[in-house]
């Protein structure tokens, strides 16, 4: 039990079975991380959510969309990992998963999966350079200029407020990432969520919003 003490937990959404339990034990043993299975049909999953967690989603089983949305967008989630994804994601699809840290296909080996999970838990991303480049171009293409009214009520996480404060002070994505000890890709994910919540389209509008509201 000592090996799990310093590491965040992994919640794995899959079908509860003997096979998935054995799979979970192998992953847990090789990554030194506590893993809890949430059955994809379990409506009481709220009771299993820890204070902080990584979300491992098994795409070989069908999970209700409201369950996925709640777990992947929860402020307690540290990152989402896609498992058994049988097709290539384009940037727009990936952008709907703002906290994604890694993607593994059905043909990836157990060794590669354990290696990737360990890297993600340590704060790294397990995404291809091609996909990261597509994301950057996607967000650039979404930038349009128009005037927005300040929001009356906005629910922002503590981390999102920190990012906005640094954005207001003129920090670049890399500077903000270095200050918060997180990756530049994670900053882009936070900005995506911030833009959606405060209803702006780019960092210039977000900076103006922050100057008015923070």
C-alpha cells in the first residue's frame, strides 16, 4: 500500500469483469498506482470519485455520454487517458477532451501502456507530435475578433483563475506553464476551458475580460 501513497488515483471506466480486474491489477502493479474500476453502467459512480484522479477511458465498451462528460470535465480530474481507441482523432475531436494526456490503441502492448501511464502520472503527455501540431493549428484557426460583454457569473477553478491572472500580466503560454510547473499543452487545455466559460474566442478577449473582472 505504501507505493500508492504519493501518487494520484486512476479511475478506469470499463466493463466490470474478471478480465478487467486482472488487467487493472497488472497496470497497478507495474505503475505503482492505485486503480479503481468504474463499471460503464454504474449509475452510482459519484461515490467512487477521489479528491484528485486521472481518468482512464476504455473505448472498447460503450459508456453513457453524461457519465463521460461529468468525469472528464470534473475539476478534480488531472488528465484523461484514452484506451483502446480504434481510430485517429482529428484536432476538433481532441479539443472536446481538454484534459487528454495520452492515447493508446487496441494494438498497443502492455509494456507501452505501463510506460505511458507512468509518464503521464509523472506529469508528461503521451501524445504524438503530429497530434500536438494539429491542436496548435486548430486553436489558431479558432481565433476570431469580436467584442464580448463581461460575464456576470462564471465558475472558474482555482487553476483557471491563476492562468487568467498571469494572462492579464502578459505571460505567454510557456511562461505560465513554467510558473505553474505544468506543460504548455495543459495551459492550452485550461485556456480552452476558460474561453468556453467566459464566452470569448481568443486570448486578447480573455485578457480584457480578466482586467475587468479579476
